[in-house]
C-alpha cells in the first residue's frame, strides 16, 4: 500500500469532486469530454489534476447512484 504514495509528486495531485445530477451532464462528460461547473457553485480553486464524478440520487435507476464511479484527468480548464 505504501508504494502508491511513495512518489512525492503523486501525493500533491489534487482531485475536484464534481456533481452529476442529470443525464445531460453525464452524457456531455462521457461523450464530449468536458464538464461545466456553475460559477456560483465553483470552489475558489478549480485547477485540479483530476475530476471525480459524483452521481446524485437523480440516477436512482442505476447502480452508480450516490457514488463516485468515474474520474478523469484534467487536460485544461477555462473560466
């Protein structure tokens, strides 16, 4: 287990958990490869290395509801 955290650079990487609460946002993230963060909900620091996608209870028909199942490396971001 300690091998996972042996690299100092890997320990500094950041993850931003983002909320998916509808099929449209999920489809856009999956097919187009981008996700929008509403400005009024955005944290002060948005430049994370990875995004982790939390699927809310809106996905109640799917086993992924209320979980983080998917994540992606961030290539760039734009305000």
